[in-house]
């Protein structure tokens, strides 16, 4: 069937019901534009809600120069998205929905109740009150030969005519929540320049742990540690030992650099500091103390508090001869090399890198190859670590696309 809308005002179709699509819908509806939003899933904001499980980290409170640096090498492009809607503006917008926020000890910003659902409910009510019509179980299928937008839904297919279209379809991670990158072939066919999608904020595999390490310590957390890449400053935090390698927040913080090193060289080395609060000389002095009849395991525990998964990794990644030399052993404890050989699959990643390049868009986020079609959110070619940076840029890009559509309609 063919969908028509009243001609007395502009009609915009938004494809994708995550933060970027919803924000574009808000900007447009508040300007008096008729907005229909289509999402393939049974409800909107599914990835947003899952990201809020365990605490909804909405943005970050750090100073702007440090904040924008998190988006390197696309920092300059993301800065154009955040112009007029940075982390502070996002917090004020959330407060306008009646949701209070607070800054945690790490500088991360959370809703007062740490939940995503109340925020989403309040937002959807505002959008519906503004006239936004939300269609779930409606999947974008590209374009018809006459230029109309193909929308598949349970009863058939819709040929949609709209004055403008906003694509906010997400990246390629968490396909079960709707971010399945099904949009790639349709944009590629239009000649849109797209960077290959890759896992971001992801875990990595080693060549292989020993059976003993996997059996006893797969799933064990590594707490109060630091990780670094050779020549770069270490970062404090924690991660998790997996059957095949490592994952967790501290690994995710290094994922972009690790992934690119693997792309270039076939492997990357993370340096693990098992005792970041103790200098190497102090560790060497404690190890040099006589241990008498005690085993090395008991000596490590008694002098350094080193046991469990940390001690097991030290054994796994060093030679037995090293334990006879306190200074060499101390150096290994401070910089234990973990050789990573591959990223975990894209669909396991928290987010994806790659997507529609900014060079394929004009300053309004409109595709230069497809006039009247705008892109926003994670389907753009940028990435950022966890910590609120992903959501902030998604919100800001949706707003930018909405404003871009308004400028296009006026023009």
C-alpha cells in the first residue's frame, strides 16, 4: 500500500527508535513537523534500556577538552554534533523530563534512581503529546524505484512518501536489540561512503590459555589493576578473565587501540600491572626477603597479597626461572604482557566502530548522494569508550539531524 499524509505541513519519517531517532523526532515535532517514527523491534529504545541495566550512565562530567578527546580520531566531527548540546545541556534536558541526575565518584553522570526506564517513559509521553506517531515492528527495506521508502510490517509492505527521512539505525552490535546493520547494502547501493563496521568496547582473545587457567579462573575478576599499551600511560580499573582472553571495562577503554594494532600487525600486547599501588623497587625488596620453607605461592601471598587469579596469571605468562630473581619477577608483576590476537565478534561488542563517514554527509548530516536523507547515531563513523560518551553523541547527533532537516525543509 502507499502511505499519504496531509499536505498542509511537512511530513518526516524517522527510521530507528533509539536515542538519536527519538531526539530527531523531538526537534522536528516541536517545530510543528508531522513525524512518523518506525522501528523494527516490538518497542523502541531496547538497547538504551539494556545499557541501563545495573545503572544508567547517561553522560560524563569531565571538562570539555578531555571529554571531546574521547572521540579521537573523529573528535573534530563529533565536536560539531556537541555544539549546542554538550554533556551539560544533556543533563538539563533530562531534568526537563522530571528526572534528576547526580555525578558519581568516577565523574560519570546517572539518573538519581539509576534506571533508564523512567526516563524513556517520560520522553515517550512527551513525544506522543507532541504528535509523534510511533510504529513498531516496521522495518526499513530500502527504496522503491520511484524513490519512495519501503517499510515492511506484519501485514505487508508500505511505500512511504515523506519530505525528508532520518536514518538512525544503530551500528552492528547487539543485533537481537535491533542494531543489525541491515542498512549497509541499501546505502552502499546508493554510493554512500561507509567505513567497515568493527567491534568497539569489546573483549579480546589470546592465542590460548592453559586448560588449568581456564578451568579454575575463567570468569574471575581482576580488580585493582592497571592496563597499558607499550609507551602509553596505564589506566586503573578492573577486567575479567574469560575462557578465551579478557574483557570488561578496563579492556574496553583500550579496545580501539588494541583493535587497530591487531589490524596492522596481527596481534597487540597489553601490559598488566598486578599491583599498581606498589612501586617496582618496593615489590622487589619484599620478594627478596627470605621465605624459608614457605612455598613461592605463600611467599607471594604473604609479602604482596598476590594470589588467586593474579598469581595464576603470573605463572601463566612467565617462565619458572623468573621466580628465582626478585627483581625480574617484580618487573613482570608491574608489566605482565598479555598477547591479544583477535577481537571478539561484532555482535558481542557493546558498540561498533565504522559506519557512514562524515565525508559522505553535509554540515546538516544529510547524505550528499541521497538528498533529503539524514543520518544520526551509532551508524555514523565514530566511536567512544563507555562512560556516557556513546549516549551523549547519539543524543547530540539526533538533535543535529533534526535541525538539519528543518534547514533542508526551509531551503
